[in-house]
C-alpha cells in the first residue's frame, strides 16, 4: 500500500516485542537530517537537498545513489548492524506497508531538516522534526489498525529511541544571516529556543509511547569542509564549534531533567564531540590522511556544496574523514558509530536477528584512476 505524507538528529527507535500473530522482532524508527536520511528526499521532487546523483552511494550495495548523503553507510546504519537490527526503509519508499514496518521499522530522516520548522527553508522541501513526528503518528495509526490498540501500545512503549539532530539549525539557519532567527536571537537565547522546542518534541514522543530514548550530540560543526573554506584562514570556525559545545551541554541537562520528570522515562545523551574533534585534529592517529577537505569535490573550485558526476574523487576514500563539504565518509561514520557503541554500552538487542548485509567491506579507490 502507498502511505501518504500526511502527519511526520538523528531519532532512531529500537523496538522488540511480541504481538499476537507477529514474530518478536527488533526494528528501528529513525528520525533525523541528512546524516541519517536513506532516501526520503529522493521522493521530495522539489527538494534542493538530495543525494540522487553519483558518486553518492558508491561504496554501498550496488554502488548507485540510494539517498544517503555519503559514499557508504550512515552512523545509524552501522550501529543498527552491530546490534543485529534490520535497516529501516525511508518513509516515502513506495514499497512501505504495515508488514514492512513491523518487520523493518521506518526511517523518517530528511536532508536539510532541523529541530525548528524554519530551518533549511531554502532547500524548498524537507521534513522538520515536527513533521517527522507527525508522520510517526500516522505510522502508529496504521499499526494500531493492523494489530490492535493494546498490542500497538506495548509495541511502542517497549521501543528504544535514539535522537540525532540539530546541526542544520545552526549551519542552515542561525549562522546564515538569511533567517529572522539570525537577528532575533543571540547565541545563548537561540540555544534556549532550540531546547524549548526539543523539549516539546520529546514530550510529544513520550506521549506517543517513547520510554527509552537516547539523544546524540553535535560534533565540531565549525570544522566541516564548508565551514573551513568559508573562513579567512581555512581553519575551523571556533564560534560554530562553541555553539556545538553549548548545544551539547544544554541538551545533556535537558535529557537529565526529562528523564527524572517523565513517567518511566529513561532519557540519555550521547556526546561524540571529543572523539570527532580528535579525529579531525589528529587524523593519522586514526588511520586517516585528510580531515579538512572533501573526498568528492571540483578540485580547486570550492565550496562545491554537493557531489555530482563531474566531481573528482580522492584516490582512497577510506583515508578521508569527509565525503563532501558537509558529510562524513563511510570510514569516519564507522569510527564514530564504534565510539558511541563503546561509550553508551550498546549491546546486540536480538541475537536471533542477523545484521543486514554490509556494503563493500572496504571502499575501493577512485574508479576514474
């Protein structure tokens, strides 16, 4: 059946329960931005934020673009694989049905999306976090119709939620000077605004059954290639990095408060800032050779903003921290995922579930030579 796009930091919901007539299976529901998008923006035909062209996806499956904004896997892909979870399809995938949802979950993540509705407006089409939650509500209605209210309530209340979102609210909103948020707020009051909004969104999810929830923090946004090339020195933009640190501190405090205040809520915060900063500062320590420019680019023409067939690829994609001007490479995503698994104590949720097939085990060199 075809699902409508009516009522949807990454947020990833990890579920595992048995309902009458259904196999007890652990699945994921993912909410986020381009760091977690697996194809929703491919179906948003007017969106300017998409990964529909080569060389996106070159190290994943058949090597063709699949909607991921990287050469291989996302952090959510890798964490899910290590936990033995199936990879959920994009919400807008035409093949999505109630049975697919019960078997594989859903990914609502959308490139350009943010905590705030206004974030990423110049991309024309994208799902904000509020929209993603609305779509999740629609998914709940479908599952209730399929298996009944009682089973569905148990299904969603026994879920584990992981939230990873927020970088677009700075890079594609507050820091641009294009949106009213840029002059309506200062650094401190803008983060307050984000936390108030995020708190409302997490309360909505709690009201929809979310009890075990994890929020992932922001990395050093000021060190992505786009921010470097826009700086006068070519170095990291420290103001942007300080905003990420402040966001992480505020979000961690918010999660502690909500975990104490909401009934049966276990809300935790996963901060990966330090490890990503260490990778960028000391790339050779982690087996990388480049941490300041994108693997896929137009050479000296910067910023390229996106990767297209005319782009030039680096010789060894496994040695680059960044795939394009915004997004990490598969190799960097794997390192971050492994650190989060270790830091947060993730365990394989269901040993009976076999991990989804991995993409190419090692990214191959530039196909153009």
